[in-house]
C-alpha cells in the first residue's frame, strides 16, 4: 500500500495540468463567492444607512408633534439609539463611543 505522506513521484505533464486546472477552478469559485458576499455587504450597508436616516426623521417628527404617546417616543428613541450604534460599528468601524477613552480630558 502506498504511503500517503510521500509525494507521488514522476507526475506526468497531464497530471500537473489537471491538478492546476482543478485548483484554478476551486480558486475561481471561492473568488466568485467572495465577490457576491461583498456586493451583499454593500447592499446591507445601504439598507442600514437608509433605515437610520428614516428613523432619525421620524424621531425629529415625534419631538415636534404634540400628544404623541410616551410608548411611541420610547420605541422610536430606542430604535434610533440601536441603529446609531450599529451604523457606527458597521459603517464607520467605530467599536466604542466612550469619549472618555478616546479623548483624555479631566472633567473634574
């Protein structure tokens, strides 16, 4: 029985060509998947930005309109905060908005 750790000796040109064609196909398949994932990521970022913008507009309207139920104000405000954090994280690559960590200022 042939030892699997030892390389096969005397591969023919055809075997090398077949192996390289197979590896090229695998690489091309992976590259196509990566391109598709990048395009999907861009589309999701557009959706996130649009959603955040719309929620900000709704939040501004809720602040101006009188007699808005408190529950609705809380929901819109919470959604705006959540989308703001996710936009910072996924669009602007900001992991933390603790300004005391970012800027070393003595507030005392």
